[in-house]
């Protein structure tokens, strides 16, 4: 049976163009020139999906969206706009939109959004690949010395969910729209103003200056590490992340991202992914020197971090063992971003930290924390573990191994990943 799509746009040329494209692709099409006509047509012809312009005279798309979701909450709605912002996208998604795309529209972008919306929530999406029989791929380690070949179900979220905020380094208002993706899609970032995407993968790391930035083509996404850490812990393998250049810093920790994933719900999918097992020892830096990060075999994910900065606060150490998501939520996710007052002049000169606020960064001077109380005595070391968890997930799969690090940051993390990836490829 053909899927039926309603196109609601006050521009006749856009209605005609979308109609021609959709009919060619095998869809039935209903056209409406404004919100009132769209709502009238809902009484006689129920579409599977609606393409809805947000800026229309009379009754704008936001009002139409509210009414559609009141009458028929099951209908998927994709909002389209030529004058949108991240705030518009976040608002539309909160009202129930499945997706948000910018004008001028591209054929590929529109069809991708439609297929994604129609597939959302389906537990059996054909991805053009053979299904893996769960009985044949589930392998369990028989001894601690042999823990390779651990397969887990791929995961996505059950529904789209959003959050707004501000970028720590760019200072811009930004936000996130998290949406489900079918098996074998991976973690994909998409800047709202572009149809281009960039995979969350080591191969696309562009910068590690005070944050991890990935880039592909003309788009780059900054400060991904806290969100990536949460996706790693919850083992989300397929998800679309729409944002506005930089992931929002929120309160400087990952607590809100945990809540977002739990609010969206987690769906185990029919296909499986093999966890990446650290099978040898890899080291960046000098273990006997000032700083290093090392990965070694372990049947579970363990991260240990130590630091002596700033000297006035003494040595901080933290150790995390991934026993459950709840342990992560309690021990690591609340640890916040921190920075010294002296560094802020340097960051400003680099065009960074424009969004730093007393509410989202722990500020320290030479002697003490000056703007808040620490959530843990070793909060800085715990935050470094959070960053490592996020960077590790750029290997593309959940990781099993033990990581030891001292006085390192994103640059060393990524260098370690490159060493691991290089050896795995060989």
C-alpha cells in the first residue's frame, strides 16, 4: 500500500515541486495551500505524514502542528522552513514534529527525512542487509583471558526528543534534536542549516582544542564529548543528532543528557554490533613522565585518571568501572567542566569560551574554586573520565578495556584512539 503524504505550503511552486517528486517516488499526495485547508482535509483524507511549512500567513505552522497533534497524534509531521533557527526547530519538535528541515529543500534531504519519519518506531526496518540470527552471534567470554567476540543488540531511541541551550565555546544559542535511526546507520550529526552530515567517528575528528570537534565537508560540530559519553554508556549505536554548530553545555555535566535518553526510551534492534575489545596494550606519552594515557585488555570497561592541577587543590584521582548506567549517572555524569581564571584570557584570544557562565563552568584561581561547591572532592578527575568515555566512542563501537591516564586531555585521547584503530586495521 502506498504511503500518503500531505504537503502544506503557501508557495504554489514548492507544492508543485514536492508533489512531482513524491509522486515519482511512489507516494500518494494531498496538497494544501494553508493551515485551514490542511485541517479541513484531515476530516476526509488521513495522511501517513505531513510536510508542513512553519511560516504561513493567517494560521502559521506552529498552530497547525498543535491542532494536528491534538486531532491525530499518530500522524508524522516534518516541519520545513526558510527562516528557521535552532529555537524554532526545538519548539517544533517539542510540539511533536518528527523532523525539521531547512529551505531551500534538496531532493535527497526531503526523501531521507520522509523515510526516516515513516520508519521511526518500527522494530523491523529492512536495511538492505541480511539479518543476523541472534543465536549465531551471541558469544560469551568463557574465561577472563578470552573476552573477544562479545555481540550486543544495536540500539536507538524510541522517539525524538529535544533540548535547548548555549554553546560553551561559541556562545551561540544552540540545541539538540535526537531522533531514531534504523540499524547499521551509526551515530550521525547534522547541522540544522545544512543537509550535510558527519558521522561520529575518529576519521572525522577535526580539532581537540579544549573540546572535541568533528567535521565533514562544510559542516563541523563542536563539543560532542559529553553527549558521546552518554551514548557510549547507554550503548546507543544508531541515532541522528541535529544541532546548531555546537552541542549545548547545559550545566557543564552530562546529567541532562542521561535524562534525555531515558525520556526518549531505548529500543533494541534486530541487528547486532560487536563490542571493540582492547586486545593489547597501547600507550601515548610516558608512563614515568608528566602525562600519559594507556589502554590494556580487560573484560569490562574501566577508566582510572589522576591529576595534579591546579597544584593548590592537590592530587585528584578517580576510578570508574562500568557496572551499570546507574553507576555512571551517580559517579561520573554529574562531574562538570572546569577552567582556571587565567586560562580565560587565552581562550578569549582563541575565540573560545564565549558561552562560559558561572552556572556551567567550575572556575578556579591559584588557590580555590571561586564560584560553586564541588559535587565530589575529585570532581575534576571524574570529569576527565567523562571526556575519555565520550572520545572513546569515536571508535564507533562500545569499548571493553582498561584505560589509565594522567594529566591528559582530548588531544592525547584521540592520539590513543588512532593508535588502537591503526593496529586493529592491520
